[in-house]
C-alpha cells in the first residue's frame, strides 16, 4: 500500500516542477500564425478549437467563411481538424480568437493574381449594380466592373443575375481593389475571329469630335476622324449619323488594350469618295481591302528581308496605330469613390473585447480541455491537414 503522507521532497517532483514542464512543451502563438486545430465544441455563434494551447481558442461565426454563414454547422463539424488563422492575441482569460475567413481571403487573392498573370478570362454572375458599374464575385472576392467596361445594350439594373465573361483590369490586394472588364473579354473573343485588313459591317453607336464608335458584332471599334476620308473632315457628324449602317475595314487589333481601330479612308477608290459617293466606296470595299492586304504583306516581307540591314521606316500615314481611347475610359484612380473594396474585413470583425460575451470563459473550459501534452499526438501537423482545407469559395 502506497504511503499517502509522502512529502514533495520524498517524491522529488513538485507542483512548480509540473508547471515548468507544461511551460516547456507549451506552444507560443502570435496573431497572423496559421495553425492546425481540432473542433472541440460547437456553440450557437461560434466554436471552441483545440490548437494545443492551455485554453481552447474561439472562432466566432463571422470568421468561419469568406461567405455569409448562418450556422456554425455549415462550416465545422465536431472533432474536425483543419487550419486556422490566429486573429487576435490572448484575452484576459488566456483565450485566442481564430479565423478561417482570413485564410480564404489570402488564398483568393493569390488565385486572382495567378489568373491575372495568365491573362485568363473568368465568368461570374452580377449580384448588384451601383451608379458606377456592376458588382461580381471572383474566388469569393467582390469585384467591380466600371460602367465604361460593360458592353451590353441592357440597362445596368437588368444585369443582376446575368453571367458575364470578364478580364482583369486591376488586382491590388494592398489597396483592396479588384476591377474587371466585360468589354475587354468580348473584344478578345471577337478578335480571335477578326483579321487586320478584313471588311466588316457595323452600326454607328456614338459620335464624338474625334471619331465614330462602330458596333461590330457586339463589340465597339473606333473609326477615327483621320481614317474617314483622304479629304479633310471638320467633324464626323458631317458624314455619319447614329444608327447608320457602315462598311469599314479593320486596320489594327490591340488585344492587350481591348481596342479595335477601323478605317473607311483605306477603302476609297479615289480620295474624298466617302464624302462624294459613299455607295461606290461600299461597292468597292472588298476590292480595295484586298489591295490593302497585298500592300501590307509586301511591306512585312520587305521588312523581313531587310532585317540584316537598316530597316526602312513604314509610312505611318498608311498604317495608323491603334487609337488611344484613354479619355473615354476613366483611369482606375478616378474610379476610387465608385469601386467598393474587394474584401471588407475590418468593419466586419469585432475586436476581441466585443466577443467576450459570446466566448465561454476559459475557467469554465479547462476541466474539459485536455492539456497540450495530452492532445499533441492527436493534432496533425499543418502539412497533414492541408488536403482537408477547402479552396477559396466562389459564391
């Protein structure tokens, strides 16, 4: 029978020694760390997570997903093991606050940066509109389409629920901005079926002092005032009216900028025919376009043959560059007040002090939570849990 009156000296192991041993094997956690944890208990508005600390950490429901969550059970299951982001340091009860949403945001930004680098076209449904444009979700992040980059005849309000192809204009995690273009995606798709020197039929959709915008199969090209005729024109209004059907030739395709440059000047049999005899220009359009392509090909071949010698300068008036339209498309900096942030985090995350009433005190939990040394072998390392972590969620 063991003598129950043995002193600490006789045993050789005091309470202080035991506490020191626990401290030796205790983990040190800091905000911003990503750690593995096991769901210990699910509460009405959150969950307790065993991450190997002396006290179970807490994750509030608003930090469980990048998307709206009505019940913790939608995301977590008892005894489930996964990665968690440490959101705040220990409170007065020694309890850490965790987040899954922060991990999803980090991975979502990484994914959209990769998509932008690949110049990928993505599809997403419009879930809302505002005075500046339309809102979509990409990898769970909120993206903005400026009105100048929406290519549709529908009113913006009717776009809600519609699935659109999109290209990336701006991906800036630091400034929390994700800006996309519907127009550029359509132009790129259309460009894949168009060629420089091709004659197309379009409709005049807008007239500016510097030229006319022509709709060709759902995308817009610019017929610059200098490309209407060989003769001087004071204003495009003197030649065209809105809704006029016109024959034009493509003289430049700028896929990177999403712009198409057009010409009727290159289709004139004689200088000034677009003003004097437009029907003749349209009748001879294919014939003149064929000559233009032959001249273009000859210049390209000549440039190749002369590659070893100083290249001859190609006359710029014959092949005008793509027209810059920056004055029509507001730069990203001018859209700041209309572009909602891609991830509104700070306003949604209550500080640790505001969570105390929902977080069970540490003292009430310590009897039920195994010590770090008892759970260590049950909590897999981060590498072992990675495959169980869902990717960024697309709404």
